[in-house]
C-alpha cells in the first residue's frame, strides 16, 4: 500500500501528542523524544511493556477522536509482517496505509 503524505503527517502529529501524554507519567531520563527516529519497540527502545501499552492506548484514543473511527495500533504493527524494531516514523507510515 502507498503511504499518503497528508495521512502520514496527521499520524505523526497524533503520535507526538501520545508521546507527550506518556512523558507526563515517566520518570526523568525515561521520557521519549518526539522525533521520527525515536525507537518505540525493539532492542534499542526505551519503553517497557507498560509504557508501550500506555502509548498505544493514548494513541488509539487520539486517533478515534481525530478520525471518528477506531484503528488498532497492534493490528497495524503486527498485521503486515514481522518487524522487530519500530520507530515513530515507521508506525506513522503504517497507520497512514490503513
């Protein structure tokens, strides 16, 4: 599937908003940088499993409000083949394909 540029930008912004929400509850030094290259999941990722779940829930809530429909982050991440590392840019691109 092709990535729509407008969709990518919107999902990138929603991801940044979800990161802001996640960072509010993180300890100093454990916050995520708002950058397309920030690793969300994988060997060099900063999130533990609970942090990942908090981010996914925040993102899904923001997407539902912005788009008026539910999109599953987990389905987007794992429904299109195996990928062992996910950055913010990777997830925004995959969501823009949905």
